[in-house]
């Protein structure tokens, strides 16, 4: 099972950027915690950050066929980006939206998410822990809903008929 984790704009500045809102951990530290949890859960993770809307759209499109689900903090694009919403809707992979801060306790313009409606759920307000809770929730959802692959198929195949002698 493979999960794509996406960080949106300005999250590369984590640790230095408004630490009273977003915490003092750097993005590298947050990513290390995500990787540690992924290892514990037995899933592979691909993690990317971009300040560019189009690049995030492309990453989401590329997830089709290469990932089973998405954890995304669209950052400011949460509140503005129809393109990200459409990309998430187009690939239709289970996605969890996460936020470090509790956007509902902040400015009014942050209280509308264009992306949440195409996600299976939203986690916010727990700092870096939001990503970990989001990853756990996504993996639990995928394990509940993904049918076992051919290698793990429970129905035994019918025995092959013996060849008739010529
Ligand atoms: C954020 C909340 C957004 O409103 C803001 O633009 C961000 C970070 C969060 O993680 O709390 O950049 O997504």
C-alpha cells in the first residue's frame, strides 16, 4: 500500500513560519515523523512539498496508478483552489485533508475549504500530529475498503483438470 503525502505552499518554512500557529518543528522533522509512522503501519509513503498550484495538481494526477490514497495539506490553496479540488475529484482516490492549525478558530476566509468536499475527512488543529492522525485514518479506511489483491485472494482456484492422454 502506498500513500502520497502533499504539503502545499509555505509549508517549506515550517519551524520558522509563525511558530505560535504552526509549531517549531521543521518540515524535515514532520516528514521524519510521517515516515516513522508509515513504517510502523507497513505502508510506503511518497512525500512532496510545492509552492506551485500546478505542480500540486500534477502530483495528484500522477498518484493515479501509483498511490492508493492521499494525505494533503493544501495550505492556502485550501481556500482558493478549484484546480486542486478538481484534481482530487478527477483521480477519485481516498484523500484526507490535514491542517496544522484549527482553521475554524481563525480568520473567516480560512473557514471555507474548497478541497474538503472531495476528501473522505479532515483533521486539523493538532500541529504535526494532524498528519499522523490523517495517515492513520486513511490507512484504516484503505484496509477496510480495498479488496484483497490476487496474491491474497481467499477463494482457492478450481483444481486444473488432468490432461487427457493423446
Ligand atoms: C494551514 C492553514 C491554512 O489556512 C494556511 O494558509 C496554511 C496552513 C494549516 O496547516 O494550518 O498555510 O493549511
